[in-house]
């Protein structure tokens, strides 16, 4: 009876560690995607700013 209990405890610990590892991996993947999305948003904002610059220069020239 003691050996069976030890085996059950061992497999219980293995299960908990496995579930923790899977959960940690999923969290890291979601963080990686969030960082990638944030950089993509920065790229979009920089492109929009770059596209607006000639218009701003033209308005400044017209003001003179």
C-alpha cells in the first residue's frame, strides 16, 4: 500500500509539473505575439508619420 501511494504521489507531481510547463509555454508564446504586434503598431505609426511629412512641408511653404 505504501508503494502504491508513493507512485501516485510521484505521478501527481509529474502531472502538476507538466501542466505548469505547458501553461508557462503558452504564456510565453502569447507574450511573444503581443510584442510582435506592438512593434507592428509602431511600424504603422512611423509609416503614417512619414507619409504625412510632405504634406506638412507643403503647408509650411504655403504659409510663407
